[in-house]
């Protein structure tokens, strides 16, 4: 996701308690795990995922300082923002946005540490700055991006007669037979084979698909893939040119075109909601 920055958007009702005998600077910690984070579709600050809401027990106003961190799976701090200036927590409610890190600027091996098991782990800590103390406490919240995965074999018969302008269509359906997406394959004027995909379901937020070509021995060749974001998901704008032309396949039909059939294996993943 180009230019994707991790930005925590917090909106909590806090459950907190007081104790004058606690240590001089205790904190409240919030741990937030976002599962299937690679399917997060947000590309700007105008759209975000919010943490689940917690119940209010203290109807008071606090003045707090905060820090935010990204954690490894074992709890090790991988990145931390400096402790931030005092903020107002009015009657147990606070809301703000904090930019943490641009994951796309990290090397692949380092990015994997931040997204172990495809889960982003965020920690927020609060300190009171009004001279009163609080019992240290930790709250854990979890957001799961609900992803549906589909895979299918797509055979294009009579491929030798598959001319420019002709297209074949495959409709991807849910378990209840609802239409979720439609894929088209065609040959363009340069003999390139192109797949386009369009979402048909209003609840789909983000879509990934990958294509593999199957030869006459059943061996698969990776033909690449695409991520389809909300601004393009309702239109057939997302196209995947395959790395082979029709001419190449015809010249090697004994390898790729058993009985004049061009066989693809397609994998699709659809994000429909989060919980």
C-alpha cells in the first residue's frame, strides 16, 4: 500500500481507579491488536479503523500525557513515539490521531517483524499530569479484519480461436451464491492476455487476487497479482497483464495448451468488514 502510514485513532471510554498509595508515576496501558493488517485499505488520514469502545465508570476530567509504540509479537518495543504533551481527557473520553510509522519505508525483513502473523500491535500509555495518582492497569482490545478467501480453476477452451475483442467472464460467488466479483480475460491488440476484475458487492472494502498459469503437466507459473482499493473496487479499472502473449502460448501449445485449453488458477481474498 503506497505511502501507508500507521496512524492510531483512539476513541475510548475509560475504566480507571484511584489510589493515593501507588507509585509516583503509574500509567494506564492500552494494547490494541489489528489482525489481517495487510488487508487494511486506508491510504489517507480521512479514513481509519477505531478501537472498540470501553464502558465509562469515572465521570471526571483528566489531564494526561501519552506515548505510542509498535510492539513485536513477544512484546518487545520496535518503535516508540516520544511522550507527548498534556492532553485533556474530558469525563473519561478522549479522541486524537497519532502518526507512528510508514511501513512502506522499511525493508521487507524489518516490516515482517512489525506484522508477525499479519498482526499489527499498538500500545498506548497514559500518565496523569494533575498530581493525582492512579492504579496501574492494562486494557487489551482486538480488531479482526474479516477476510474471505476463494480459489478456483479457470479454463479457457478453444484458446486458438480466442481473438482480439473476445472476452471470457468468471463470476465469483459467496457460499450463499451472491455475486461478489466478476473477472474478465481478453487478448488485446498487442497479443497480450489481460485479466480485469470488478467488485459486485457493496460491502467489499478491499480485494486481492493472484493468477497462476497451469501447464500440461499441472505445474504452475506465477503470473502476478493486484490489490484493488476502494476507489477502484466498483469499476473494472484494475487490470493484470499476464507475462505471456497469446502468440507465445500458441508457439508452445504442447507445453501450455492441452486440448486447446488455457488453464489458470486464481486466488482471491476479499475484505468484507472488521470486528
